[in-house]
């Protein structure tokens, strides 16, 4: 089935065409330069830019794939969670296309998309442990099958990517913060500052990043709040702290859940030290480790098209009345 997938939950508008799980092309209109001067995503700018880029992005995708609109057999778009203005623009465009072309439509949960972004180029091996680490989420799932998700743990405050972004902003490293921190951290000493391992008493599989954010602020201001060397040392130490916190979360989960595969997705999954640490945890247990190529870690239309096609092939379409939602949990949360 040839399915168009559209992702617009935050600042990137991305569209892709998938056919039988095979990605034909993915096209993204990035807004990084629009939001960089503000040090973060400005919701109204994001949704207005989506309106400008919808049609050119679709035209470019059709041009790249040599397909025409009438060959599309199904349409999928992210409907939750995310910035509501951004979601509404993409969702409404996708639903209108489905109505005009008389094709089935499927609303896709953004986090379900991220989980399956790992399988654009790999095969799942169930059950797997799926860590989604992005600007909005640090969630750990137990996945027994497509559509079967149990939430084992999550951050109780900031998401990992949000913490990277805030610390980068504090030190004037630009936006988005994750890639900037990773880059400067290469010149820093990861042992220069000690970031305590977060402890969430309520649930050993939960984590927290707001304490690390406060610690970074104190280290930065306490040492004079300037200098490339200080920036590099704080970046390297903070990054090591995040990697340790996520590694502990995953290790604890693997002790209770006998996964065949460890999967990491979301923008923070671009981070090389995190990928290396999780790959080592999987290797120690002789299980597969899967992380998408970095271009499919960050938000993309391909993951939405992939999930959309799977649902549409099962006949599980969504009503055209489906609305956008800023918040929506994925799967049932279980306590260990
Ligand atoms: O998945 P994504 O594109 O959007 C959301 O759904 O949030 O993730 C964006 C997040 C940002 O916070 C960004 O700083 C972070 O992913 N990120 C990284 C890296 N690349 C992107 N964090 C750490 N290291 C990176 N290399
Ligand atoms: Zn995302």
C-alpha cells in the first residue's frame, strides 16, 4: 500500500512515502534557523511556518519519488502529542487530502512513530525494550507486538532533550542544544563535575533531569560563567550524567524484562556516547541493539508513514473527525 505520512508536532514539517514498509523518500522542511534566535521553539512561529511549507514539501516529495497524488492509497498524520497549533496544521492538511482523494486516513501517536522509526531499516525481535528520548519524552516501553505497548518508566520532570536544550541555552551554545553539547563535550573532561544519579523513590524505572539542570547552573555560575574550557567540561560531565541515568534505567528494566532487543529512538538517540553505552549494555546480555540512522531519530514523516501503513493495512483507519491533542499517553503504565 502506498502511504503518505506527515509529521508536524513541533518545529519540523516532514513528509514521506512508504510502500510495503519500504521507504521511498522523506522530505523535511526544518525550522531550526527560524527558532534559533529565541533559543527554543516558538509555537506560533512553528505553526505559521508549517502553513508556508506544506505544499512545497508535498510537491518536492512527489517529485523525488516520481509519484503523483492519485497513486497514494492511504494517508497518515501525527495527531498527538505535541504543540496543538503545529499538529492542527498538518493534521488538517492530511485529513483534507484524504477526503479529497477519497482515501483512508490514520491518525498516528507521535511516540508510536518514534518507536517504529527503528524498523525503517531493521527488523523487530519481540519482545523489545524501547527507549524514546526526545525533546518532549524520556519514556521506556515494553513492546510485545505492533500496537502492544506498556510504559515501564519515564522522566518525572524534564525530558532528556529538554535538559540538553536548557543547559546549552544557559551557556550560550545555541539551539538545538543536544548536538551543540555533544560537539563541545568532545573537548571537555567528563569527570570535571559530578552530576548525581537521579533517584526517584516512587519507581526505580523512573528518572529525572531537573536536578542535573540545577547542578549545571550552579557549576556554571560558581566558576565564573564564562570560558570555552568551562563550557566543554560542564557539557562533557552533564552528557555523561544523562548517559548514566538512562543506562541505569535500561539496566534495571532489563533485569526484570527479558527483552530480545534493546531499541533507542528520538532526537537524543543521535547522541553517540548514549548509543555506545546502550550498545554495550545490549552486547553484555547478548541481545540486539537497534537505533535508527540519526536522520530518523529526530522527527520525520517516515516513521508516521510506517505506522500509518501498518494500521491501514489492518483496516484500522481513523474517523476524519479525529482531533489534535497536546497530551496523550501511549500504552498502559505498569508498575514493577
Ligand atoms: O525527536 P525530536 O526531533 O523532537 C521531539 O519529539 O522532541 O528530538 C529533539 C531533541 C532536542 O531536544 C535536541 O536537543 C535533541 O533531540 N538532540 C540531541 C542530539 N540531537 C538532537 N540530544 C543529544 N545529543 C544529540 N546529538
Ligand atoms: Zn519527536
